[in-house]
C-alpha cells in the first residue's frame, strides 16, 4: 500500500479514537446504553482496514499535497465514512446471519450473548447500526468548511448511501432467487462496493480540494472500476481464502448461496446433475465440499475468465488516471491503490 494512504489510515485511526473519547456530554455518553455502544463501535470500527476513511485525506492530497487548510475536514469526513461503514456492516451481518466479522464477533452476536437471546441481539444490533449511521451524518453536517461546500458534501454522502441501500436490496433479492445475471451481479458490485468504498471518499477529498468537475468525475469512474476489482477479489478470497485470513468461516459465501460472478459463471458451465451445484445454499459446507467447488472453478475456466474481467477493469482504471491532471507522484499513488486491489489477499 502507498505510503500516503498508510499515513492517511493513521490519521483516520487517531480521528476515530478522538471521536469515541469525546466529551462526557456527547451523545455516546447518554445513559444507559451510550457508553456501552460507544465501546463496542470503537472496537468494531478499529478492527477494519479503515480504507474508506483514509481515502478522503488521500484524495485531498492528490490535488493539494502541501495544503493543510482542509486537512481537519478531510479526517472528519473520513471518520464519517468509517461510522457509516460500521452501520452497513452491522446490518449486513444481521441480514446474512453472520456471527463473525473481521475476525471477531459481529455486533448483534455480542448483544445476543449477553442475554442468550438471538432476537435480543438482532434488535440491539439494528439499533446500534442506526446510531452509527446518524453519527456519521452528524459528522458530515458539521464539517469545518464553508456552508455551501458542507451542504454539497452532505448531500453527496446521503445520495451515495441511498444507492448502497438499493444495491443491498438487490443483493438480498439475489439470495432468494436461483440465478442472477452477470450484469445484475456487476451492478451490485458497482453500487454496493465500488461507489461507496472508493468513488464517494475519493470524490469527497477532491471536492474539499476544489478540484474541477471533470476531475471529480474521473475519480468517480476510477473508484467504480477498482471497487469492482475489490469485490471480485473479496469474493475470490471468500472461496479460496482461509477463515483466519478472511475473518469469517471459509465457505460461508457458498453456504449463503451468495450470487457472485464466480457462482454465476460456474453454474452456466456445469450440468444439472453435477453435485457441486447442490452445495450452494447447503446448510453446511465441509472442507472436502469446499475443495470440490474450488476445483470446479479451475477446471471450468471460471477463474481464468474472471481474471479477464479484472484486466478489463484495470484498463478502465488506468484510462481514468490518464484523464486526471496530477503530478507524477500523485499518479503513482493512484496506480499503487489500483495495484493494491489487484493483489489484495486480505
């Protein structure tokens, strides 16, 4: 990962620590649940890669590498990205019935254990996610920037999260139907992952830097492309990674019958009587059955064809970089971000 992104991650980490250690009259100190939830959210957010938040100051410095005038605002917006990410993941874990996230218990699972009640955990998890979401909105609505820019950034933030919600609805729908088209899967990749994970924070940093509209649009396109790469690699890790690496049980995407590009291409290529087909959506998936799926993905050429898709996205991302007016060091930083997504193993 590029050194400027590593530096930005440290800034977001410290920003989150300051946020959760805020004044005693803050909302997260309201009795009886404020401090309890604050501790859980701090620990939960701290387990993450903080990539979304870090890309706001990272993007600001692409255009203003030596200007610190909006540095504090960029960190605060980055904190908002991570709070919103916590909201999305907490609710996602409830919908997917996942008790493990980022190598530890998901938030609803933590609460479920306190009273040994699954429904209690789900109810408390929904509340926790809602609180995280509106804490994020508050951070955006109080950015230390001129009012017009603050309103623009808050509106952008809200619109992109609406898009995530609609893409999540499509993803949930995919869980209840037998097949999803490749186009539908890629659309979910774009709007549930690409726009929110990369386009939104990159656009936010660019707007803080007062970049030209054409530059903001180019970064949005770049973000979509590397976001699709990110999600493809994430799905690949879900199929081929270990539980220790991916932070959740290996093979859980198969058990959940998650509609990935790997699954859809594979089912197009194996017969109706192939036993691998019946593993998707099974109550349990053994190590041997997981191995069967992996071997089928290689044998049918799915892995090779997905690599072709990734290469097409890489070319799109490179074209977007070329359309930006940046210095050589800043272009190299973006290419490093692209390469990080191409090579990621966690």
